[in-house]
C-alpha cells in the first residue's frame, strides 16, 4: 500500500507498507517515518484517527503535539 504522509511544518514522505498480519495500521505508518504515536496526531480528511486503526487512505496528515525547543 502506497501512502503519502504530510508532516505539517516539516517533510512529506512517500511510504510503501505491507503488514505481515493483515492490513497495516496508522501506528505502522508512523514507525516508517520515525514518529511515535505519543508525540503526534494522525489526521485523515482533517479528522483524527486512532493509531491502531487499519489504514484506509492514501494521504494522511501528521501534526506534532510535542516539539522540543
């Protein structure tokens, strides 16, 4: 599955995912772009989605909740 991940204010990543046991989840997607579910929210069509939900969209937006400073 090909997914475009737009990390707001940072980079856009093109990710190819395959889960060994069924469909990949948003947590799997975050792992591919080296982000923790504890520091971000994943949005699909402007709405947050649970990290354990199977990916249903080819484009997601990621918002960092915590940023060092």
